[in-house]
C-alpha cells in the first residue's frame, strides 16, 4: 500500500528517518499525491483532448487547482496540531534510476516549508484561474491557456514537494517550459515570441548552475536527497560547500530574476496578465527563494556564499525599485516592484537562521498583495481596451470602484502601511538586516522609501487626477468572476500579518529553518518600525508633490533626469548583456565557423583532393591496353637487367 511508504523525517533534517505506524499518517498519503496529480491530469486532458474540450476546458482547469488547494488545506490541517518532530512526512514513490553506488528516488517531502508553499501556489493559483475565466473569455485558445496554467501549477508543486534535488530539477525545468509557453501565448505578437525566448534562454543560464550544483553534490556526498546531504555537509570542505552554495545562488538568480539574470522579467509582461500574476506571486520567481531556504543546511556551512546571497538580494531590491520609479507601463512598474520585493526575500535568506522564516513570511504576504495588484492591473486594462500606459489613465477610482478599493489594499500592504501585511513582513527583514549587517540594513530601509514613492506614483497616475483616456475608451468595472478574486486577495493583503502573531510562522518553520536566534538591532524594534514608516512617508510625500499636485502629461516628457533615463532603460541590463555576452558569443561563433571552413574543412577536403589526384594518376597507368602493359613489362625487365649490370661492374 502507498501509505506504507510514508515516514516521518527527523526534525533537524539529518539521520535516517524512523518509520512510524502507517495508519497514523496514511490519511495524508492520498491528498499528498492528489495535490500534484490533479493539475497534472487537468493539463493532460486539456492538451490531449483537443477541441473536444473547448466548451468546458476552462472549468476543468479551474476545478483541478481548486481541488489541489482543498488537498493542500487538508494536509496543512493534518500537521498543524503536531509537535515539531512530527511535522515532516515523506512519501517514497519509486527508484528513478540507480547506477553503481548512486541511487535517486522519486519521492515527496511534506514539511512546514512545503506546506506553506502549497497553500500559496494552489490558493493564489486557484484565484488566478477563476479570474482567467473572465479575462480570457473571448480568446479562441482559452482551453489551451488553462492547460498551460495547470501545467505551470503542477510543475511548481513538483518542485516544492520533491525530497531530492534531482526531483527539484525536474520541477524546475517544468516551470521553465510552462513559463515559455505562457509568456509567448499570444505568439502572433513578435514581442511576445521574443520575450518567451528571452526568458527561456536566460533561465537556462541559471539552470546550468543548478545542474552543476546537483552534480557536485552527487560527486561529493554520493547522494542528492535532502536528508542525506544535510547529514553529510559537515564532512565536506569549505571550498566545496561554497562552490555548491554559489551554484545554487546562480540558479536562484535565474528563476527569481535577481541580478545579473533579471533582464527577462519585464519583457515577460508580454504574456496575458493572469500569467504575470502567477509568475510574480505564486510560482516562478518564488522558486529561487524556496531553493535557498530549502538548502539552508548548505549555506550554514559557507559564510562566503551566504554573504553573496545577501548582497545579490540587496542590489536587486534597489535595482527593481529604481526601475519601478521610471516606467509608465503599469505591468512593468509592478514587475520592477517584484524584482525589488524578491530582493528583500533573498536578502533575508542571506542573513542565515535569523532571516529564513522572515523571507518566507514576506514571500507569503507578497504573494497575496502582488497577485491582487497584477490582477487589478488586468482589470484596469480590461476596462481601457488593453492600454497599459498609466499616462492614459487617471480618475479610474470612480469608474472602477471595486478594482480601486482592492488595489488600494495591495498598495497599502506593499508600502508597509501600519497594520497591513507588508508592514509586518518587510519590517522584520529590515530589522534583521540592521542587526546582522548595518550597510545592508540601511539599503533595505532606503528601498522601503523608494517603494513608497513608485507605488504612490502608480496609484496617483492610475486612479486619481483628471481622466486622460484615449478617445473612444469608456472605462467600466470588470465582471464578478474577475472582481471576486480581487476581493479575496485584498482581504489576504490586510490579514496576512496575523502569521506573525506570537511568532507563529517562526515556530512553525523551525523544523526546517532552525530555531530562531536572538539578535540585537542597533535600535529597538519599535523605533525601527517608526523609522521605516517615516521613510516610506517621505517617499509617498515626494510622489504626491510630483504627481498629485501637478498635471500628468499624456505623453512622457523627453527631457528627463539621468536617473530616470537609466531607469527607463532598465539600468541598461540588455545593453550590458549584449556587450558582454551576445556580441562576444557571436564573434566567437563566427571565428569558429571560419576555423571550421579553413582548417577543419580545408584539411579534410585537401586530403580528399590529394587522394583523388593520386587515384587519377594510378588510373592512367591502369588503362586496359595490352600493348601498354607489354611496354611496361619490357621497361621493367630492362631496368632489372641494367641494375644487374651495374651491380656486377661495381
């Protein structure tokens, strides 16, 4: 029976897991399998069923993810009341492959970390599916769109439920494939096709990091399972652990759009808006944070790699905020915001045991308010003939009251307004960063102020001021199938802070992230919170002075500051990649092509020509005429006689 394969993993992640009574955990075996199987089956039916499923495909796609959420909730409630040592369940499915001393099993690991990710992926994913029913109503390929959404969710679930790094890699690649299909879903648009290829190629760079990291683990430890690697890390050299940590960081930079692999994220806005919400809130960009936190047993043995994680996160949170300040495209502004907020999570992950739980806390709150705002942006586009330019909006709060109110909840959460979810999660990261590294903490505090600026700018340009709509545009509220998910996500944006009540999330994640450590920030926590609110208030005030009290022109001004120009060009990330990677790569391949033609092909063709000339010469001697052969024999005999005479005379 499948339940007989269930075991409880040691609380610290090390040692051989003791086998327990299957009946005690057997009730969780079926939902643990179904949580992945349902969306995977939905994708298979919709893709293989073809046009026969067009009429109800969107309903099936939504139902499978809702069912997966129900299973996730059942699993969560099943471990909620257990002690720390009983919150980790494993399910071995089968041996994937075995060679020599190496054996890789395909198994599932359900613990506090994967439990929270499951609720995020399936909960937010289900709301995005519901929203997509209305958003994609008139798309002739709607059934295929829902199939790809199901595939995306299933791949992400494989990623966060695998008990082995090879299994993680399987889900990792599935997420990359699904994102390629969805970003380029409107493939009739050249920009969408180019964006999907760009995302796919840049993510392959990060994938190389993961594949090399997993390979190095296999060579070093002889295994890639989480429990065995965590048990053996103390015996590895510092250099090996640093190399593994940096390779995992490279992988995280690709999926989570962190510096220097961030350039694909803004282009990915070419996909339908529900795709943007799914990528930014519940799936792809959260994968890198998951990988780092899941691999905490690696980073705890390498200060260098952990510091690199914190620095990369800090750089990216400032870069994303900078870009968000300069963009007029509402989706690209939110995309820059995602870069910045994921940067906060990566920064927290680089702070070690003190920050892991807070990274996940902010990931969960961000998942709610960012999905809320992306879907809200889609609602705005739905009411303005798919216009994404905020300079063509204005005064939408009256025309779209539900969208405005729900978007406002997300806005207040992301800027860290007191009481809203982002206030609790971001402040804990800032507090921890100030305690662990003063410079990084100050940068995180600065990023909070810039967040207040660009998000207030977005709100003012979109919902306030006079209307600047295009001729013929008549903004209107979205249908209820689209506004219901907005209301649900707005509620989560407000209430998400309750996860920190009595430090619940810290204690719940302790079996995975380790027991929380005491730290001493340079200022009392209350003072830091007040300081963060004041910094945000300054950013809000500056935005109001520039965009609330002044008329917003319908066209972007051509004369702007250098900082704005750099931000509009996304900090020249594409130009840098073009100069450092693309052009040298093209020159290298051109040189190799010349070498191939002149040296390799030349050598091969020259040898062939020489043999051809030799064969032609031999062919002339073998002409088939008897008189020629007789003459040759006579000449040969004469030469032999001449040689004999010469020898005798000598």
